[in-house]
C-alpha cells in the first residue's frame, strides 16, 4: 500500500500561511491582545502558550519506540554516518548559512542556528515512508535523535551561539544566549513531553497492547501537534500586527538559507551513503533524518528564552512553512535517484 500525506499534513504550508494571516489580522484590528497575553503570564512564561508547546511536542515523542534502540547499533556504518550528519555536518552547515545570509541581523541568525541544532523527530517518518525508506530504521533513528536531543541540545546551543561566534570574530554581534535558560526550556518543553511519551507508551501498551496503541491511540493524539502549532502561530503573529508590511520580505530572507540547507543536506547525505554502499531503503531513512529539523523544539526554546514576539521565534515558524514543500520535492527526487542509482 502506497503511503500518502494525510490531508492536514499535505496542506501544512497553507495552514501556516492562514494562521500567520489570521494572527496578524487579529493583532492589527485588536491591539489589546498583547495586554491580554501579558495577563496570562507568570514571569516571562505565558501559561496557555507553555501548555500548548508541551502538547505540541508530545505526539511525536509518544510515537517513538525506545525498545528498538539496541537494534540500531547492529549496523555501525550507517548509524555512524547518521550521527555525523545529524550532529556535526547539519549544525555546522546551518551555522555557516546563518552567518553568510543573516550576519547583519543577529536575532534571525540565532533563530536559524537554533533550527539547525534541533534534529528531526516527527515529520521525518512521513518523508521516510513517502520515499520508500526502511520504516523500522527510520523509527530507530528517530529514537536515537530523541535521546541525543534531550542530552545535548543545551550544550550545542552554548557551543554554536556563545563560543563559535566569538572564536570566529563575530563577538561584536552580541550573539549570547543563557545556557541556564536554554537548559530550563529544554527540560520543560522537551523533557516533560519526552517523559510523558515514554510513560504513556510503556503503560498503555501493557494495558491495551501494541496494536491498540499504534492504531487507536497514536492517530487520536497525532493531530494535537498541528493544532498546537497553528494556535501558537496565531498568538505569535497577533503580536506582530504593527509590522505587517515587513513580514513578507522577512519570510523570504529566512526562507532562502533554509531552502539551501535542505537541498544540500539531502544530496550530501544521499551520496555519502551511496558511496558507502548503504542500501536505498536505509539511505533514504538516514538522508531524510539528516535533512529534516525539529521546528517544534526550536520554536519552544526561542519563545521561552527570547519571548513570543521575538525574531528568533519568527524564524522558527518559517521553518515548517519552507520545509513541507521542499521535502515533498526531495521525496520525488529521492525516488528518481533510486531508479537512477539502485536499479
């Protein structure tokens, strides 16, 4: 049976555009929304938004079967290249693109770097299936990335935002981020849903069985990610009603390095795997895992550290807006490359 994008996912770019438009319209015609948001905040944390962000992260983490992790180390070659692509090449490439394209706008630059450091754990399973990749292998890589993300994201942010810019002579851009704030936001917005996803899988499977969990529970909670993402976008852009004229230009400004990143990561990953004689199904799994990013985490961290109306959070929203059409194109390219090189 051929896998297809579900209706909401197939039009994700459209929904995001509509959510942005609705948010800007609300902010433009009802400027009191900002004061309302402040009244629902505790310190720098907006309570409804925090709940929404945690809900947004929960479904992809509830899908991950961590019991498969021991199997992943049986194929050391493919796993080794996947780790290098995800945790070295991907972050470094996004860092370079952020500096090249956005060095004069450090807030956007930080937002792009945060995306590059957040490795994909959700939509990659969709791209993997569409490209006829190995499903079990894709699930294994997602599980591995989830663990690495919880353990290393704060450190990676410190390294790529606080250390590397200074070492490369970019310190005058004042691109410093509090590691304490990042760690706190990762523990809240990734740690809580990670624990909830792990516990719900463990206990519900024991109570209801794997078949019920995968066929009933997961389809029921999966839409929560999209709903929470769209509500977050509406709220974020409702605070940008006064900057409506600048938004289209800023979207393009951020989209260009993202498009370059997706294309380069996929082709670099695919042909490295091909040169190592990795079979197509595993090649597709590794390539799409390396190409996609966890925009939910980047958005959550940006909002928690810099604020809901920050430029860093704005960049996070542009991520899935660009990712969906580009990755659909890359799925078609992947299937063509399969015929070309794996005949």
